[in-house]
């Protein structure tokens, strides 16, 4: 008659703890991946046709108030032209990153400075819009 004895049900909590820790690590890693790795511009404009490009050889950032940064240093448009000339302008890929508050005139000023330096490969940074 030992086969018919009922056993008290137990809830195993160890596998649930393992799953919760796995989810915690997963979300922590995803959060770290979403932090931009270069630059300080975090509110890029969005575009439905944005594509992934190779990492730029020169990143120019337009901050609030029209401040320009290249390679992490504050620069002027003349200094941007000199930076482009100091590298190989024919092979130099320049990416311009401006926040949502950057005006079209500021972007065009940076494009002019890059072209005055001799570079022709110019890209604009944007975020992919959610579909």
C-alpha cells in the first residue's frame, strides 16, 4: 500500500532564482549596449531610411549653441578644415552628428568646412525610427 500514499507537493524555488538572475544579467547587458560608445550627442534626429555605416575616421559633433567638437575637442570650422587636410582627404570618411536642436545652417556650415578641407565622403548620423 505504500504506492498509494500521497506526497506533499513542493515548489522548487532554485530554478526560479536562476531564471531571474539570467534575466537580470540580460537586461543589464542590453542597457549597457544602448549607451552611445562615442561622442556626447544623445538625441540624434530620426530617419526611416537610416543605414549602418562603417565607423567614421572623423566624427564632428554639433552641440547646443552651435559648439563644434571633433575627436572630443572643441574646434572651429577653420580647425575642422585643417584636421581634414592633415589626414588623407580622398579616403577620409567624415560623419556629422547633430542633436535635434541643431539648425540646418549649422549643419551646412560644418559640411562647408569639411569640403573646404578636401573630403568628399560625408555622412549624417541619425537614429532608425521605430516601425
